[in-house]
């Protein structure tokens, strides 16, 4: 019998962390998983799955218009954002339960709270220490917003999934697929959308023909695309915001969403105390087997 409390301790309940925990437990290891936020990580809670639900919702606007061409008679339609979000939340809660059952069925112990490394064999969760022969860090990433005057007024994709109501006019800042998708989602749900990107054309790294086609289609739909444009400051005016951009103009909107990248969620985890090496961006350095600079500490995820 090992002198450690657990054979395997996982910090973070993302999809990868949950799978690693339950596979190890199914092989007979004594496994614990700690999570401070929600089960399933970014994808389940504030990423792929809720994003798809919102994308589906945004398509119905065009589908209703197209229906008559296929013989359908559609009556007067309306959209209720609060009902969409409530139903989305219900589905996410169901999936959280699925992840919990997977861990329970495998025999892994779930510990709710923030896990911090005390050294390379000890994880502390809300003041209680647990020892483990092997440790896996699976804390993922978090949206990043640049520092500029008024940056405290913006939201990210995390908060976009929990808005209490839809704005009348929204600005989306960023040129990656998350920014492009949310510009399309908001527009499909009846919001006037402005999308800003600092480069000459969004979706950098994708096929150039695809990038241009998407831009052309967005303009045709009425989305206001502004390339080679950056926000310089944001001022709050009651329930709206005045956004100043680098060409000297200003725009009044009800919402500013930044989708300008993500950073590894590694700060404050005690990785330095465990001797785990990070790169210049704060990501954990791993080899092809997800092993860190410490032989019995591993890392997966964003």
C-alpha cells in the first residue's frame, strides 16, 4: 500500500481531466479530482456546447424566411433570450451531472474547491492537504483582455453565455473564430453588430478564399466589419458605452465583447513550489507524453 493518500490526483475537472481520472480509477488506482468552478471545463460550460446551442438559435431567423419556399406557412415569430439561456443552462446542468456520474461510477473522489500545489506530491484544497504519488494539472485556459482605458467595461465569451437580456447594438472585438461566431450569433438574434479586428482580414490562418467569403457574407447580411481598427478607450454612459477607436471616431453601443485570445489558467497554482517549468506565456511545458519537468507531474488541456 502506498504511503500517499491517492495514487493519482487531478487538479481541474475539464473533459481531459475527467477522462484521465476515470480511466485511472477503472484500472484500480486511488483517484481524486478537485474542481473550483464547474464540471466539464470550458467546452461543456462556456465553450463548444453552449456556443452550438446559441448558433442553432441564431439560424432560425433565416430559416423562418426560407420556409415558404419549401411549402411551409410560418406565423408571426418572436425571440425570447431569457428562455434560450434558461434552456441552455438546463442542458449544461444535465451534462455536469453526467460528468459527476462518470467519476462516481469509476470510483474517483470529487473534491470541490481550488487545488494548489504545496510541493510536487501535495495538493491543498481550501486549507486541507492531500498527498498523491502522481499529479495531473488540467486547469485549461481563460479569456484574455488587453489593458486599456475602460477595459473593465467589456465582457468575454464567458459572460456572453449568461447575459440577462440581448443588447440593441453590440461590438465584438477580435478576429478569431470565437469573435466571428459571436458576431454571427448576435446578428442572427436581431442585434446590430459591429466587429472590429486589428488586422486586414479576420480568421488568420484559415484559407484566404474562405476568409474573404465569410467577410463578404457578413457584410451582405448587414454586419458592420471594420478591419485595421482597434479600440483605444471605452467610457460608460448610463446603460451604454462610447467606444473610441484608432481612426479618431467614436461608436455608441450597449455591449462590448472581447474575443482576443486565451491564456493558460496557471497563475497561483503553486507550480513553482512543485518545480514545474512554464514557458513565457505561462503554459506548462510538457513532452509528448504530457510529462512536465517533474517526472510524476503531468499537464493536459489548453
